[in-house]
């Protein structure tokens, strides 16, 4: 069974806080009220563009390069859990599959949804408050020459990577 097109992007939106979902919608010029069947194709088109620095996050379709050409995903540290505000930060690195050269460092911000009262409440996106973690932001530092220093970023010295 093949997953339906854009299933991963739909999961991304469903797993995002409203704040982060607004940022995603803004990145493709869509209002937060846009229906998902309009948002997903636009987001997919933007991310599948090879000149988009976030294209590296997508797994290529079967007819694309073999898995040995996909980046290695590394979580070099444990999540940093900020207990006082129910948030955490997870560092993730993408490495070149053959050379292990650093391609990207990401920092994912997550917030924990409060546990449900007596029954699960539904939000506007259909995702209930299950006490799970939701994506709330992404810090991105690109070390690939063609994307340096990255959209909206300042150059980091190469010694940092």
C-alpha cells in the first residue's frame, strides 16, 4: 500500500500548533482559513522544488535517487525539556550519506498540549488535546554552499559545523 500524496505534509499540519500552522500557511501565501485540500498541493509544490532549501526534508519518490542518497538523520543530543512551560527543543542534524558532512542543523520547538479534561476536545484542525507534543517552530541552519546562509539567517562561521 502506497501512502496517499502529501500524507506527510498533512501530518505535519495536524501535528502543529495553531501558531506554527499560521507560519506554514503564510509561507505559501495561504490564509489560515484556507481548506486543507488547497493548502496541501501548494505546500507540496513549494517543498518539492529542488531550489527550496527545505526540499532536503522530503523523501524522494521511488523513481528518484535510491535511499543511499538520502541524508542521514542524527539526533546528537537528548531533547531539552523546559518543564516550567511544557515545551521542549529537539536538535536534529542531516548528514551527507557518503561523506557524513554536515548539511543542516535543525532545532524543533515542541509544546505539550494539556491533557484532556474528561473527554477529548476537538480543535479547528480536527486534532484533539491528547496531551501529546505539537510542533511550534523550527530553527534552521544550512551548511550546504548553495543555501548559505539560509533564508533569513546570518552566516555562521564554518567552524560551528
